């Protein structure tokens, strides 16, 4: 059974824009766009006023444990243009970020690979964005087609 996915309004808007852009791109991006559209179609949208740390969201830090090895990982879910692996800021389009996005603490998520293998992770903790004005709003000229 798949655990429910709860998305913030902003996160759903970001995924919707990405899905639309990628569905029109064709090829592998169209497949990724279809995956994003499927996530949106099955997610439960939270009210705009709900900004709790109960669910993993864009710009939150998520601590996970790999079930097979017990190895712990922490990731900060960022927009693609803000991703920085040196700072453990991963794009929301990475398999781990997509798997945990919208999931509650204690959820177990699976990440598959094309070869048929994969890993399962348990979400241990979710830390929301630290500032009330996060995510940052950009001037219209600086807006990215990917995230805002």
C-alpha cells in the first residue's frame, strides 16, 4: 500500500509547471513529465494556510534511514536551479526528493532503479524552512521557468 502524499499549494504549482513544460518537450522529459503529472493527480493538496512540518515540502530538510543498511541521509529539497550537492541541497526532481516529497514523518518510501533494484527509506525527521518568507520570491525578470 502506498502512503498518501500531501502537497503544499506552492509545491503543487511548481510540479504542475514542470510537468507541463516536460510533457511538451518529448522524449525522456515527456516520461518525467508524465511521472510528475501522476504525482499531482494522486496527491492531497493542503490548504494554503497549512505550513506545518508534518509533511516533507520544498525547501525543507528531510532526514532518512536506508532500511537495508541503517545508513542515514539528510537532504534539503530545493528547486532545480538552487540544487547544490556540496551543501546537500538536492533538486526536487531527484528520485529521493520525489519519493519523500509530501510524505509524513515515519513513512517508508521506495526508490527503484532501471535495473530492477532499489532502496527503501524511512523518513525520520522533517525540518521546515527556517524563514517565514521562504521560498524567496524573485522579481519577474529573474523568474525561472523551472521553479517559479
